[in-house]
């Protein structure tokens, strides 16, 4: 069975993620694969914690609901101060966010489709919604779903917290001549853990323009004591490096080869048949 993948475009996912903090989305349910039924929804989405619904229609809208509470088919009205409805469209640079009406529950935890009052998804086990603005949430229908009640797709994601971002992600590095020599000595004295292997091969992998060839030139220049450009480097739409190459580095002009060999490859590209193919990495 092929992998179940998200229908969100990169831009749509970016807008949806902007409604949260530092999180990632894990796809739990996709109606076109698992079925446009409440049973399928609850079978995959109950007791999953924080979740967000993404409903798609032919008008190009992506809209839905977020809750920090579990679905459990309890039949109870569930209050959730963090819950909201949202809508994403190409003509709006930012997503529309609709918070709940004070004193009203976020959703009714029934065994039918997710029922947020103003929006009921999978209505009557069909690829459709029921729209009742003013119940739990208030909005203009045209702003949320554009008046199109039919669904082309419905997906549910678990919203996984990735924790707080580091205030300063970069290390404080003191670049002195002494520190440079320490790093160079560490490389010269390095020995692979397998004694039968005299040199470790380091494969440089990355997209076009990442600086793989330039990285080798920089390391080589450091050990040679002068600027070198042994590997062809530059900027272009396509990979400047056209084939797999290995580069041995000597410790000085007349020094011995280092215990590491840098292996340069073509850059990774988006278009099929261009650049290095991911499948080729295994063969390398």
C-alpha cells in the first residue's frame, strides 16, 4: 500500500503552522483513503491529544478546527479555551482565525462527525459540512468556506509540540590561530575505529549551491597553507559538480595524506533526472 500523504501545499501548510508555536503536523486520517465516515474518523483520531482538522473544497479553501482536547465519543459538550476555527485561502496573506464564543463549549463529543456547532464535518457520513455560524463560534460563511459545503478532502493531523526554540542557536566559537591548530591536529591524529581501514571517507551531500565543493577547497587550503581551488565550485542553476569524486588531503606541501578522504557529489535537485538521485546514495 502506498504511503498516505498530506494534501496541503507548501504554502497552505506554512499558513496553518503559523497559527501555532513550534510544532509539527502528523497526519492521522485522510478521508479519501480511510473513508468519509464518522466511524473511520473516530477510529483513527480518538484520544490523540491536540489535533487540527483540514477540510478542502472545490473553491480552493482549506478550513477546519483545532482542539487541545481528546475526541472520545463521550456524548458530552467539551469546553476548550484553546480551540479555534480557521480558514486559509490564496487571496489572504494570513489565515483567518475564529475563537469561540465565551461561555459556549468548543465541540460536542459525539460519535458522528466532529461537531463544532458552527461547523459539523462529515455530516451524515458524507463528504460535506453543516454550517451554523453563531453556534459556539461566529463567522461570516463567505470568509470561512465560501458557501461551498461539499468537501473534496478532509484530513486530521496530530499537533506535536517541538519545544521552545533556542534563543541563540549558534555556538560562540573563538577563531584563533591556536584553536585552528588544535582542530587541525585532531584531524591529523584521528584514526578510524576499524584498524583495517586506513582512511575514513566522508560523503558530502546537499542541494545545489550548498557549498560542498567549496567546503573541500576551504579544508584543503587550510592544510596546504595557501588558497587552493582543486574542486570546481561556483553558483549555477544546476550542479557545477557533474560526477562523484574523492579528494585526498595532505598535511602540508610534503606531508602525509590525512586519515580522512572527502567525497564530493552532484547536488540534489527538485526535478527528476537532474542532479544526484537519492537512490544513488546507497550505491555510493
